[in-house]
């Protein structure tokens, strides 16, 4: 399973709330179910960043870049599936529709998209040392 992560920053004229509202309410309606199938998406999640104070605390004086406004997570079966669907004629037509809508709210010059493979290091609560020795 491969995951495409699209870390998005909003256009300057939008507040974070306006950006996230548009992303959640409008952008998800751009494609028809058939167009979504053209992209062979197995799963799609939107991660909406919480307020600046929380993120400043998480940054913990690391001096990192400002947080993203949202992240799209899209799962596809394999890189081969991605190539066959996203780079094909139907996939390109669907992506063109998405890109056209993104012009309304995403600042592409400050956003990042990449494909990755998940390596799960923990899945569920971790037992304490005392629990492991019972």
C-alpha cells in the first residue's frame, strides 16, 4: 500500500478557517464517484490543523516552518496502480478538475506533495516495562 500526502498551505487572502471550510465542503464535491474510481483511491483522509498555539507548543522551539493548514492522505494499492490510474487519460482528466479547484484555496508555492510507504512502528498502546514483566 502506498500513501500520497499532500501538505497544503492556504492562499494569503484566506483565513485557516475559510481554507479548511472550503476544503471540507467544496473540494470534496469536485469529482464524481466515477472520476474518483479513475484514480484508484483506496482511502482518502483530510487532516485539518488545529490552532496555532497547540502547534507552537508541538514545535517546542525547534524553529520549524509554519504549520500546514491541512494534509490530504490518499492511499493507492501500489506505485504501479498509481502510474496506471493517475497518469492515464481518465486519471489526468480527474486531476485537472482537482487542480482547477485548488487554484481557489491552495498556495502551491508553499505546499508539498509526495508518495511514501508506511512503516508502522507502533499500533496501539505500548505496555510499560512493569506490565511486560508480570
